[in-house]
C-alpha cells in the first residue's frame, strides 16, 4: 500500500487497485503513445512553412499542452493516492470498495460500488466515496435505513445487500 502525502489536498486519497491501474494505464498511453504521435504531427505541420496560419500546427501544439497538463496531473495524483488493496475485517458493514444494494421508498432497488473520487462512473455503478449517498452509507449494516438530502429533497434508503469482491476482481 502506498502512503498518503501531507500535501493538504482535500480530495479523498483512496482508490481501488482497478482504479489505480486505469490511471497508470492512461498515464502510460498518454506518455508513450499519444504524445509521440502528436509530437510527430506537429513536427510534420511545422515543416510545411508558416506556423502562424497553420491550423494543424496550432491545434497540435494545443493538444500537446493538454496532454502535458494531464500527464502532470496523473503523475502527481498517483503519488498522493492510497490503494485500498484488502478487504475490511468487518464485511457486514459498508466501507470503501463495497458493493451496496439499496431499496428506495418506492421499492426500486439500486446497486453501486463505493470507490474513490478519481474512478466514479455512474454508468458502471461506481459511486464516489464523497457523494452524499456514499457518505451516509459508510459504516452502516444490512437492513439499516439512511436518509440522504438530494437536490430533489430527502430520500430514505434501506440497505438490502452488502458484498465485497477480492481486490482485482471487481467490475
């Protein structure tokens, strides 16, 4: 497990092993594949002459700045993160990495996994640890009821399932 740094960054520093791998893969792709491709395209555009009116050159330089900005962000962020690579001792409670199923007041059920801020993806059911629903669920048990304030007003949820998957197998 990597150690958190004392940078005072307010963003939660937890991430699943899968989330860390995705960020590292993105960093590797940007640095080893995308940046060299764009650099070559800029080089070719520059060889065409007047750079001040060369749209390909101007766009390529903009792309390089964006890639470099993202590479700097990912490098720094990966150094700050703590990979949660073990299951909690008490798996009867909701903690980071848990898959939680809740029942809404109208009987609808919804499942999601509580993950780090860098890996939330509602389409995959990944809910950020700092989302109001996730914060309300942390530490709760099966059949516990929680009330959460949402933009639409207060909602009440009942926990109907809590499960954990060994690190590396989630998804």
